[in-house]
C-alpha cells in the first residue's frame, strides 16, 4: 500500500529538508526582483501615491517571479537527462559487490551482475546506492545503440572516468562478437541517463544488518528500491503506534537508530519526488517482533516514482 502524505500529517520537522534547491531559489527570488524593479518603482513613485506604488511593485515582482519560475522549470525539468563521460571496467564483479554500498553478494541479484562504481556526484554520500543507469558507448562500430543497464553498488575514487563497470556490464554495451574488442579498449566514451529500476516481482525489502543489537540498536539496509528516486528519510514505529523514531543514514543504503520501538515494526520512508518529497508507508508489520539479524524482510510496498532532475539536454526517447 502506498500513500502520499500531506505535510500536515507529518509528526516532526525533518521534511523541511526536502525543500529542494529550486524551491529555495524560488523563495529568494522576490528579494532579488525587488532590486531589479527598483528603477521602475521610482518612476511610479513620482506619479502615483505610495499605496499604489507598493501594490504595483509587489504585483510586478510576483509576475516576474512567476515568469522566471516557469522559464526555469520548463527549460530544465527532465525525467532523463543525458550526460557524456567515459567509463572503464573492473575485472572482478566481486570488487563491486563488496563496494561502498555494502550490498555484498546481494548486489548480484540487483543488476544481474551489471554493476557500477560511480563518482561522488552520482554516489551522493550513499543516497545514489541502488540507482539504475542506462549506459551506451559512443563508438557505433563497437557498441549497440541501446547500451546496457547498470546498478550503482560502489564509489569510484578514480577521477579519469565517471563510471567503472563490472566487466559483464562493460561487454554488454558491445555489439555481438565485439566483447573482446571493447575490453581491449579499456576506457570508452559513453552517454548515460538515470532510468527507473524495475524489480518486477520484488517489493522493497528491508534487511536487518548484522550490526543490530536487540533491543537497543537497529540497522537496516534497503534492497530492490524501484523507480527513480532517492530515500531521504526513514522512520520506524511499533505497528499501530504513532510514536515514530527517526532513523539516520549510516552509510549507503543502511539506516540505523538507537531508539528502537519494541514489538512488530512498521516503516515510513520519504523519497525525493520531483522538486518535492513523498511519504511511502509500509504499514504492516515489516519486521516481526522477533526480527533477526541477517534476515531480509518484505516491506509490502513498491517504490515506482520518478523524480525529475534539472538538466539539459533531456532524452527525447531517441534511445530506448
Ligand atoms: C586526477 O587526480 C590526480 C591525483 O590526485 C591528479 O594529479 C590529476 O590532475 C587529476 N586529474 C584530473 C583530470 O582531475
Ligand atoms: C516513543 O518511542 C521511544 C523509542 O521507542 C521511547 O523511548 C519513548 O518513551 C516513546 N514515547 C512515548 C510517548 O511513548
């Protein structure tokens, strides 16, 4: 069951963090416009009384503000931004599965072994773990037009390429019979775009981490996060209770708390959704009262939302 919550239902103030850069910019624009429209307001002052002046001044600021907001959002909001960069590969998929996101052997179940290490701007301190990307190499004699899909499981510290792919993902970009050739090339020019992760028969899952210590410390890892969003907040409560404890991002997809409610546990998750956030509520007992370390539990919810990003150019569906 997926429910979007209005801000008023939210029991604490953390959702304020969800106000994105765009909205903050929007809020600050009126002050900026006040300066811009200053000469006009001087002119008006000389002809009309003070009240009218303030009124037209405000109206003009609002109007310009609205215009700029419209222009800004129409020019840059995209489901799929296309970026140009380079990619290299790792010989061992195991290097990536034991990567900074800490998926371990579960990583292979995320992307069919098509894994990637991404630079910090994509890794986003771990919020980018589990994000899916479509990547194609730009050499048409070597690579297919469609390219391949990868899942981020690691941080790439190397500054020569934005992505380092598992060799399986790297060769999956190649035309039939060109696998050895692309490996020989080592580093290739690529285009990439974020795409929704699609876990058809798999709900969002919660794995209780080994570091958890009943009853005072709970660490969980999210798996099979579909859609094209980032988890930016997690709360946990006993089923039926509205006494929510917030969890903090420990690293990558791992969230923890030392205020562990007793009993069967439900979760509330905030994901980025466009320029806003959205609550997703796993209302049933996701963790049973006798939850155990190392066990993966089904949350009963799927995340399928897509958050737009600001960029140019957008993908015009020229590439499937
Ligand atoms: C990459 O990092 C190395 C060592 O930190 C540095 O010498 C080099 O200039 C960097 N290259 C680029 C393209 O930033
Ligand atoms: C809410 O939950 C926390 C953590 O389980 C607990 O310490 C606290 O006493 C609870 N507060 C109320 C009012 O039940």
